[in-house]
């Protein structure tokens, strides 16, 4: 982009940046260009389509140029603008949390499908490895009688999750707490009277780390900027999924739903883990738009004696 004194219209900037991003290997280059320009001009991306002839002032042009450089250097677009759309909601993100992705919306779909199967009754959800809180927030927004516990081991991530809960007016129905997977409340608190929200849950959702150590080395640069702890899951990528599958039945009601996002080519092994646990039925997988089995679903066996939580 030339520094020369010339008129850069919105449309010209979008087209130039789109081509530059495409040559630089950035995904969805036109969308990325529009998102960044809308951010700089403080207007919704779709509003740019009514302003194609608008001349962008030098101050905004300078800020836009800086964002372009950072994007080409590998900084994720969502971190540059501080938010990501998820289930039609603006979710705040920082480098402390994984950036919400469209395939994770399948977890919210699973919650809503299960809720409809229960006739719309009040339900209780535990979202494990909540990160930005995107699943907890979207599910609570879509299902007003849902009560949610959202947990993560990262206190920095929980700060972001709490801000998203507050931003969307969900303080009364979404509780955010620190926990290592399904160990909540902490052992030191278990001798105190158990609060009502600690009764068994109808649904447990999780988008845990599931990238293998080998895959971590091959990730594109923008993904490498996201928290390693939210991605890496040991040699086979199943370190956290295995623990969740083992412990979830102790926290779910009979016929409760477990919904876990999984990685590429992990479905067969995850099926085996669920089947070998001996406490699940109706095991199935949901494919993402790319045809990848992305979410594992299973119900706790009705009538099976559950271990005390």
C-alpha cells in the first residue's frame, strides 16, 4: 500500500488487501480484509458495502496498514480486533484463550437438540475447558432456562470468560469457576455443605485440547499464536478426552449427555474409549462442514448405578 498522497476508497482498500492477503496465505482473505477495515472504521463489516466510495482518511489508513502488517506476520485476525463471532454473538478474545471456531458451534447445537428432546424443561450444563466461555454463553443465550457452570484451569482464560458472561447479561445463569477438568469443587471445599448447583448435571460439554505433539509442530503460524495449553494433548491427542470420558458419568444424571469436540481421525479411538467405559449408550458422532467427525456424543446409561460425586 503506497504512502503517496492518493485517494483510497473502501472498495479499493478491500480489493488491494484481499489480494495481498491471498498472496500471503491468509485464510478467507476478503473476509479478513473486511473485518480489519470495519474495525478501524468502527463500523459493522456489512456496513462497508454501503460505503464503497468512501475515502478513508490518513489516520484510519495508518491504523489499517499496521493491522495488515501484523496479520501477515501471523497474528490471528481475532486477536487484532479483540473479538470473534460465534453463534451470531460477539465473543471477546485475547491471546489467553483459544479463538472460537465454527465447528465448535456443533457443541451448542448438541445442547439445543438435547433440550428439545427433553421438552424444554430447565436443564443444568457444565462446560469444561470453557476458554473464552463461548459455548456456555451461546447455549445460555439460546436456552433461557439453562443453568451453566463454566470451568477452566487457566485463571487468565476465566477472566475473559467472565467478561463475556457479563457482556451478554448472563451473570444470573452462568457461573465461572477454576477447575482442572471435572475436579470441582476443589477437594478442600468438599467438606462444606454442597451448593445446589453442585447436583448432577444434565449435560457436559467440552472443547478440550486434542492436538498431538507431532501436529503441534506442523500448525500454521496463526494457530501457533494461540495458547499451547489449549491445544496440546500429548502423543495421541487424547490425554484430556480420556480423563473426561472416564469421569463424566460421575457428574451426569442418568441419560445425561456428554458432548466433546475431537480432532481429525480421532473418532474411532474415542468410540472405543466411550464403549470401554461401560457407562455410555447411544454413542455417535457429528460431522463438521468439511465432513470430519468433529463432536462425539454419548448418553449415560439410564438405571446404571452411578458412583457418588
